[in-house]
C-alpha cells in the first residue's frame, strides 16, 4: 500500500507539473497573440499612411507646389544624394560594441606566432581529433570551417570529415580535395543519410586522438582554439572535459556572445550552456557510449549529460574561441527553428535524472525555452524561519501576514529577534504564531542570527528579512526541494521590488570592490547572458534576505562571522560552505518582494577581512565570466 501511495503521489506530481507547464504555455501563447494583434494594427496603420501618401502625391496642390519649388529642389536633391552616399559608406559595415571588444581581445598574428613556438615546447602534446559531420554543406561554408582548423596555432590535430550521405555534387567533388590538402585531414562516408549521431560515431571510430572535439560543418574556430585546450592541459593534466565561450556568426559579423560561467551543474540541467567548443577525452566518450541517434538535434547535450556522470574534472576556458554560424535551419537563430531539439533535450535530461535515481519532474519554461527540474520533496522537515525585527512592527506585521497566508509549506516555526522588549511590540504581533527572542544590546545582525539558531533544533533554517513578502504560495517548497539535496549548502530566492526590477538573483563576488547582488536594477525578465537571471543556476553566494540552509551545514562552517554584517556576512557564510564542497543555488522560481532594501554599506575593515580571507575568489568569481563588467553585476560586457 505504501508503494502504491508513493506511485500515486509521483503521478499526481507529474500531472501538476504538466498542468502548470500547459498553463504557462497558454500564457505565453496569449502574449504572442497580443503582440500579433498589435503588429496587425500597426500594419493597418502603415497601409493607411501609405494610401494617404499616394493620394497626396497625386493631388493638384502638390503639383503646383512642385512647379514653384523646382529651382530650389535641385541643389537640395544633390546635397541629399551626396549625404546618403557618404552615410552609406559609413554604415556599410558598422561595428558593434562587442565586435570592437572582440577585435581588441582576440589573438594577434604575433600572438599566434608565439603560440606555435610555445605549443611545440609543451611537455604534453596530445593529438586532438576534430570530428565534423558533413551533410549537403555549401562548399564555401565547409571551406571556411576547414580553413579555420588548418590555421590552428596548435598543430597536433587531425580533422575527420564524415559525409552523412550528401547528394550535392559540388560537395562530393570537393571532399577529396580537402583530404588532399593536408595529410591530417581524413574523409569518410556513411553512404546513406543516417543522421548526425551516426556520422559522429563514425568519426569516433576513426579518431586516433586522445582528445575529441566537435565542429559543425559551417562553423569557424578561432586560430588559438586548440592551443588554449593544449595550454590548459599543461596545468590540469587530469582534466576530462573542457569547454570555451562562443558567439554567433551572422550576416553583420560576430554577435550574441555567450560568456559562460565555470562548471555549474544546476545551470547545465536548465540548458546546454556548455555548447561549443567542447573537448572530451576519447576513452571517456567511449565509456559513456558515444552518441545516440534517438537524441539527434540534442545529441551533444545527451552525451555530455552521460559524461558528467563519470567525472567532475570539468574545466572552462573563458575566451571566445568558437563562432556558431546563424543559418536558416539552425537553432543558432532560435531553438524554435528546430522544435525537435526541445523534445530531445527534455528526454536527455529525464534520462539523466533516472540514471541518477533522482525523483523529479521536468517542465519547460516557454519564455526562455530552458528547463526546470522539480524534485520530489522526500520529507517536509521543520523549518525555523529567523526574522530580525529591524524596521519596525508595521513592516514586520506585513511580512508575517504574507508569510502565514501565502505559504503552502506547513511545517515551520517563526523566530523573531528584536531589541524592543516592550509589551506593545509583543501585542502587535500576537495574532501570528511565533517565538520572540530578545536581542542583547549592541549585538550585530550576524550575532543575532547565530543566537536564534542556538535557540531552535529545527533541521532546516530560513533567514528572512522583515520587509520581504511572498508572491506565490509555493516559494518555500521550491527552496526546500533544493536544500534537501546533500550536495547543496544554501538556496537563495528571486527578490523583486514593487516596480518589477530585480533586487537579488544571487550574489557576484569581486564586483564593485567586494560583492554585489546579480542583476540588481534590471527588469525581472532580464534577457541576460544565457538567461542566467531566469533559470536555476549555481552562484558563489546568496543573500540572507531569503536564504535556506541545513542546520548541519550551518554548524559545520561555524555560522555567520559576527565581525561581519550585511552582504559581506552572507558572502562569507556561503564561501565557507563552498570551501567545504557544497553548492550554492539560486532559483528564480521562488519569487518574493523585498521592499526596504538598504544600500550595501561596505566598510573598509570588513572589505579588508574579506580580501585577506577570500582574495582568490574576489579576484575571480567562478560563476561570473571574467570578460564581464567588474563595476556592476549586471552581466554586461566589461569594456
């Protein structure tokens, strides 16, 4: 009976998830329909304006006016034509901010010359096999891809061009010429079209390299791409998987850079942010079972999900080394170009969760086309909600009202810490279930929170600011789903202000001298680098304005440092957890309002403590790409 009940609960959970996903899809469709109606209205207005313009052009008044103005119109027309020609020359290939940045940061000819010399002196020079499936590729595009491999500063490579049953006669004539150009280029054919996984597996069979990397048949590598992989292996010879940053190659040049974080397992379950360029040990790919044709269009995602089950030695090179070409049928333009990719990605993640025996359901966020993993809450343990009354009873009362009426997680207790011991304060809050803890005079916020923890035996602890209000009823359940995971140290929520902008979406360390909330001041649906404000991901720290952790983890790291306060105390606590091997999670799906946020006052003594204690992390937050801004944590390009 217990097993049957468990199965029923799992089915009900799946049904609820699918229902929520369908409701979200309906909302998304409604938004698109509204935009479509506006577009139709604009088109009608434009048509009306064009008709009015045609009518005016044919009017007698205009013809009379043209006669009188003719002597003045000729020099004006000549001047306009000259100006248009001048502006046309200027605008022919205008560079974007990113394109200017990239030209300043890419390897120069002199750099590449030095790299070739350095690569020849590497202590380890593994053969890197570049596998490129080919199917009716325009010869010019394939030529560009091949040329980008031929110009690599690291010379110990082989290129395997695997024809997947192409029928284009120009391509079929060109393939032997590519092989004749360089002895390191090998061609093979499947004879008939069998799909990208079959072609990639054929490449794996022929590959002789210790390392395998994959380049699409119309994409382009930077000339230092393979050198950077070889260079990393000199200092990390035990690496198993290496990935780089990438951008898109469009009609107007390079665009849409993807500046990725270091390895972020929760982010990877939201989307395949690893993408291109990725290199993997050949024996590990073989051990994982190679590519699977049933996951074509998301075959690399499926493979990487199986590879990460075999290793955690994953490294990131924060350089744009791969240019993913935008094409009509490619998901580089939009994932909607390949709808089957969404289904294949979903099945790949579900397969991964099953192999790991995680009880979870998967839903797709229709706004971002990223995925959301909802894990089954195995036990709703008691949560001690610790609230410091720092802004007065009226603000606290509003917080408690929200907490008690908008929280579907039932097993919790409320601990209020305050310095006001008057009876008025107690009466003011008497209608809410809580325990009142009196704060010793002069005690810091961190000391108050540590004291509250000592006064409860609850296994889970939620630190909550007194000006926070819940938006959706499931916010605490969502956070609990993550905190139950043994690898997780703390979970933070998505905090917004009433104007709809972000107050907290994780914390970036090292920005603005010490730390800063991610995306503060940005729109709630900020389309950030790789949608990082809108998906579950790992970060270096989260705010105790709404932070859930486990008692044993909190005790293991000795709680808050009572010499620190505010955001630096939060950062210090989370970094201690990370040092012990725990992950810090930010989830955008636990949404709350944070009304009375205060400016982060970072005193010099606290910053000095942090620099001494965490200097290496402040210099390089692993979850914040070093090419991004160091002045503000909005994930904008660092200029």
